[in-house]
């Protein structure tokens, strides 16, 4: 029962997890042999040994245990019930997918939770470990995958597609953030905000921008640029920093004030505003020692 406690009893919800968590949504739980299925992990990339599954017994769940390969330990718990409606609303209905696909996911009847337990300190490798286990547990009954800490979801066959050797290599250099982080629309007091979720699992703050006339896709791409810069350069912004995206685009990172404070997720939050460099300097906010290039 230690595994069950580590996943469910140490936090109010999976959204508060400090390590990646996937919830696989099935129309019906397949009758598979997990110990046999996880052998496929060795087909995706070379391993130092054979993957193993050690089952744990519980009167309350039909299937529970630990998948181990290389240094990774991934907890697995199957539940004979769908997600709570609040989680479906937060992670499925607000996701940027076609309404028919979101309705399909909402129709699931069974769930299987994959929780990264131990091994690599690298969040990319943690997510890839979950993706490998999800890929080898794919079946036609798998409708989709919910990433609750990131408030998002994606089709059930995406982890299998990610196992393409070319994609695996690319994922380590440019993480598939559409799967591993979230981008949500939040309305507060009539103001529309675009906010990231799940950056805290990568040691980064979330970003929020008040939407006026911007295309959400442009804001999404901007936040992706921020993520890649700060993550791979191993730098962290501070409130009051500015950053040049190109010769014409300058943004500042501000501490959330007033109602924007309600946008906070599990980690720190930076409100992003576009501003002319001269305007920011004239306001006394430009610290040349903290100018992020």
C-alpha cells in the first residue's frame, strides 16, 4: 500500500504532484499482462537490463505495482472508475482540442495512473519514462491521456508516436510542451488571461499574459520561447527582468498584482507585458545588470 499512499494520500490532488503524472483514460480496462507488455520498452531505446513489473495487492484497486527499467521507477494504479468531473472540466474541456475529441475522452469509464516515483532528476527523462510505459500499455480502448499537473490532455496514441527514434532524440532537445505543459484561458473580472501550467515540474515559473488583441497562438509560441531559453540556458528570470525576443519585441516579467494573483499554479508566476525598451527605462525599471539577452 506504500505506492497507493505515495500517489493519493500525500496531496489533495494529482495536480499538486511534484513529479510527472499521467492518467490513461480507457473505454474499458484491457485484459493485459503488464509484466509482458512492459517488455516493449526495450524496443524503444537500448536498456541496461530487462524492464520489470512488480505487482502489489490491494482490495480497493484491480491492478497496482511498480514498473522499473534502467534507473526509472514508475508507479501504476488502475481504477475501475472515471476521473472526477472537476478534473475532466479542468484538463479535458478547457484543452485546445476538437469538441468531439474532448467528448470522447469525457466518455471514458476506467483510468490507469502512471506516476514517476524515482530515478532520474531530469524532468525530460521523467516524462519520457512515463511516455514509454504509456506507449507499451496502448490498446484500442485507450482514448487519451490526462496530464493533471499541467491541466492538459492528449490522444492515447501520442506516446506511441513519440517512441519513434527521431522523435525521442528531438524530445530531449526540444520538449513536446503540448504534451508536458498546459496553456489555458482564464477569465478574471472580465479580463481574459492566457496562462501556462506545469512549468514547475521543470523548475521554471509559469507565465501569464493579459490578452487584448493578440492571437492566442502567438502568446503560446512566445511562452514556448521563454521556456526553451530559460530551461536550456539554465537561467531563471526575476521580477523586473526584461527580455528581447527579436529587434522589435521586448517583454518584461512582473510580479502578479491584484486579481492576477489568482492565476498562480503550483510554482512561481510571472506576468508578462510587452513594452518598449525606452518606456521601461524611463519608468526606472530597467536594471542593466539583469537585462536578459
